[in-house]
């Protein structure tokens, strides 16, 4: 069969893969199938400056739409891939077309986890994953409106910060006993709880939502304890699920994401996968990871592009993330899961600048840097080196971050 690369999903990973395929010297045809009506764009601003109306679409699109034709890409927007026929090596789309491939890339991302409680279908209950979601939220984003946010994770808290600045009355309901409990130490959670409360957000932890009430439109969120939170608009931010159905139905190995090796290859040698939809090995931590981050989508897409043209460029990097809330930038280098000590550098009780170093038996696993770019930058390097650090030196701010490993 003739050379033809098909990419399913038109997001961050897909856009990077196109650039990398051409940079790797691939000159054959590329077909891009995206179910959204937009060319690939950045999602992080959707809960930050784009939601706030501070930047428009031109600042979130990853490449101008002309880029795709100029790069020899046949792009189908608003088109969903519905089946992968691995025997015939072709992809079926919902417009009835078949797209033959010699190599296929799955870059299908993730979808929001929905809340399945009575009243979930009422108008005014929103999720946030794409541009259309933002437009729907913005319609109810009026000063004085009462907004309840279900979920105190990154998305919920970022939206809370934007909404508060807009003059909206914001209540955040979190099931766990603290915000961002899945990813950070209580020290960081409590810092963010203070930040939001000082901004005027009503923050309630240990509250589980059991239903929504209203006549057609949501008017209240109800907790398991029977408490009612009156509202005009609701945002649910309770996590995402990787888009693996296509891969699963095609018989590819799926285990908490599409299973790929370090070269982004699935269990079919002609199919790679990259981004939020994958579960991939990571040597630094010695186990498989499923990540939801721009860095992961970009770097894994580079690896996948190399594999698609027959080269090996294994992906094995320190994961990193960020979150912007008010004037505070959180940058996370590495993954803290399994830490035994959280060592603080700086003062989390007052001010807005400190870092938490997560150690496991003396070895650095991750760094949360709150308005601390040097700690973040150095953290990435030290985590990759699996550096052993002395807690006393971490705490001592007279020692620069660059010298933390020096004995
Ligand atoms: C509101 C928000 C804020 C975020 N903030 C941050 C942040 O601050 N920092 C950070 O690192 N990350 C952040 N992220 C996460 C980051 O945006 C994702 O990790 C990244 O977009 C993943 O890229 P991807 O290409 O894997 O998936 P996506 O960008 O989700 O792209 C996948 C695309 O595939 C499409 N698709 C799926 N199935 C099909 C199909 N069958 N046929 C056709 N098309 C299909 C989807 O509709 C989607 O357009 C944020 C995400 C959101 C939603």
C-alpha cells in the first residue's frame, strides 16, 4: 500500500505530530480527522485568559488554519472517526468516508467525567473541555450571578478565580477534605484554600453532591447531607476519562489509556498513540503513567512521529504541569505519588511564594513551586537525576537552589 498517515483527533498532540512528521522528512500525505469544528488549539487558556475574555481565538489556535493545507494535510473538521479497520488498514468516519492508512496515529485526548446524579440534565450545568463549553459558560458569566463549582481540582479552582474577578458569587464544593488532594500535599492545598477564601470564594470541603434542583434550569445544588446551595450556573470539574473506545473496539491493548511503549507504539506496530489518551512507561518512576498535560502531549507526539517514519526516539521525561489562579503560578515538576517527606522552602502561611520538595527515602520525586520559577526549573533537573537531597539544605534559603545537591 502507498504511504499515507492518518491522524485521529485534532488537538495538541496531533498538531505537534504534523510538525514533527515534516521535520523528520516525511513527505507523504497526512489526513487529519477532528470532531471539533476548530483546527487544533490550546486548552489551558480555556479556564484562564480565554474564559476571562482577555484573549480571543487568534491567541489560542496552535497554527493558523492555512498551515494545514500548506503542510500537505487534508483536514476534516467536525468529523468523527467511528471505526478502525485494522485488516483493511482504513479509518471510517461519520460522514461515510474511508481513509486508508499505512500508519495511524491516535491522538484522541480525553473527555470530561460526567456527574450522574438526579437533575444532571438541567440547563445551566456545564463542563469545560472545549471552546463550545466556554461559550456556553460565558453566557451565564454575569456579575452578581451565583455560581457553584463542583470539584476543587485545577479546572474548578481556575474557573473560580476567573469568575470571582468577574464579580460572580462563587461557591466551590469538594468531596475530599481538601482541594487538589489528588496531586499536592496538604501544605499546598491549605495555601490554595486560603488564597480563594481571601478572594471571597466560599469553599466547602467534605461535601458530596447528590443532586441538582430546578424547573428546567438549575436553581440549586444539593449535598448528600441535604444542604442546598442556590445558584444560577454550575460548573462540574471532576476529572477526565481517556478516549480509548476506538482503540478498544479495534482490539488494541487498553489499560487506563491506550497502552503504548516508550516509542508511543500501540500493540499494533502500524498504530501509534500520543497525549492524554495513552498509558506509557516512564523509567524515572519505574511504572506506567497516564498524564493530562501539554508537555506530555507535545513530547509524546514527537516520539510518535519519529516511530511513524521508522525511527526510535523513546520518550522518557520528567512530567510537568502548571496552574494559574489569581496572581499565583503553580508549577509542578515530577509526580509526588508515594512520597515520604514534604519539605518546605519558604513560608506558605504568609505571602505567595514557596516550594515543596517531595522526597521518598531521601530521593527527590517532585517539586511544587508556587511563584518560584528557579525551584521549578532546578526541580525538573534534580528529579531527572533522581537526586538525593538533604531536607535541612532544602529549607535553608541562604543556599541557592543550584547548590542544593552540593554536599
Ligand atoms: C480547561 C483546561 C485547562 C487545562 N490547563 C492545563 C494547564 O494549565 N497545563 C497543562 O499542562 N495542561 C492543561 N490542560 C490539559 C491539556 O490541555 C491536555 O493535556 C492536552 O490538550 C492534551 O492534548 P491531546 O492532543 O492529547 O488531546 P486534546 O487536546 O484533548 O485533543 C484531542 C482531540 O481529539 C478529538 N477526538 C476524540 N475522539 C475523536 C474521534 N473519534 N474522531 C475525531 N476526533 C476525535 C477531541 O474532540 C479533541 O479535539 C487543560 C485542559 C483543559 C480542558
